[in-house]
């Protein structure tokens, strides 16, 4: 079966969706049964660049899509859905099968705020798919409550657990070191984290925090400088894969105090690397993180976030327990062989789905 993944460019777009697309295309589990290619429908850049590339992508798609049997369409909220609806319409008109994979952290909020024609367009988008994939059981229930679909299934994001073994380190040695990975900004709780770190550092001056990612990098650096925290908080900006492994190796805890999430790839990578997790009860995070492998707080609760930082920097026994539990959980539930095995079954089912 020839399958085409449609979504952000693997090389010219940043973020978890690109990582998911790459892992599926390169999967040894899937590669034995399916021929999988990826089609970049989006690249990062200015608004004119993104618009021009979107038009170019649709035109190029018309020249190549007929040779594929099944289409795996990755989408997020807002413009991503409306762009992907064009691809799905082309696929439907050709009588071919398509899976729609929902990634956006704010997707449900996005839909609930829509009105009129836009809302009906999204509803039609879901009805046209032969299968919809949700990032968690909770998201699956929410999607099923809002949309009429032929089928909806759960597919957790996966992580290459073997690759992240090189980032495993002694929690006691790095107990005061914290790391945040991903897009920096208000939605991710970055400014809450800086404020909480400032409070925690007053109690434990040895605490260090690395904020690595794209987004509002300069604004974040300005806030760190304004608070005089440059010795404790570093903001390197976007980092490549090797630098990410180094940063994980030199930390004991990943912190992601987001207001909205799907199933963050950064959390799964940190779990595979044996890090404790401090995060918020949003999206699919509670299905990955609980009291056995991390600390869950309410979004925006800076006092609780401060206490979580202090707890992880002082309770080495607890850190070691979380580290071991995370490595085990990543291997048993979120490893690529597990998630890609489930995806293989979904591919088979979607291909046989009746119109």
C-alpha cells in the first residue's frame, strides 16, 4: 500500500508535527508493510511566503497524488484545517481513502469559537475523513461529542526511546537543573515559569533553568535580563537534535506549564531520557504524567509551580523514582514500535473502510 503523509515540511518547519511525520516515514515497523512518503504542504516563514507555498503545494499535489492509495493528513487548528480541507476534497473526488490526524493544542477551543460557514466547513472536513486520529482518549471523547465521523481512534505520539538513552543521567548530579523545550510564549506558560523560577532561586540559589525553543525568544530574554536572572536562566533559542540531547543530559527535570497542549513530544522525549516532569493538567498530558512520574499543577498557578521546582531540587529520592518510572512508561506505552504498530492497524482498517 502506498501512503502519502501531508503536513508541515520535515526540514523547513519547526514543531512536534514535523517530528511525528518524520518518525512515521522512517518507521521500520511501518516500512515493512507500507511505502510511505511525505508531502510538505507548509513551511515556516513570513505570511506571503506561507501563502505562496500553500498555493504551490496544492498545485504540486495535483500532479502526484493519483499514485497513492491512502492519505495521512496531519492538521492543527485555524488555517491548517482550512488548507488541509482542500487536500481532503481532492482525495475524496478521486475516490481515495484519507485519515485526518488532529494535532493542534487549541483545536477544540478553535472549533468552539467558530460560527456560521467556517464552523460548517470544519464539520464537513471531519465527515469526509475515513478515519480521524486523536492524540488521547480524552481528545477522542471530545471530538466524538462535537463531530459526526465514520471512525475515530486514539494514537499517542511516539518517541524513539533508544535515541534518548544517551540523554539519561544521574538525577542527583543534576537535581538543581531544569529544562523547558518547545515554543516560548504565554500559551506555553513561559512567563509563569520565569516568575516561579525567580521565587525558587531566592530560596535555592543553585537552581538553573534553560528555556530552549523558538517563539517569543527576545521577549523572554528581555524578561530574564530585567529580573537580573541571567546567571540562573539561559535562553539559547531554537536548538538542534544533538543540542537537545545535551540539554536533557544536563537536567533532571523537564518543565512545561502550558495553558493548552495536545500530547507534547517534548514531554515524551524527556520521559524516555529519564527526567522528572512538571506540567499542567491540559490536553493529553494527564494521560502521560501522574504522581508516579511527575508533578501536575493547574495552569497559571505560580505558587504551585514554585513549590514543584523546589521539591524536585531537594528530593533526590523522589527524582530517582520519577526517572525510573518515566523510562519504563515511555518504553511500554509511547515507544515508536508501540505507536506505529497501532497506526499500522489503522491504515489497514481505513483502506477497507466503506464509502
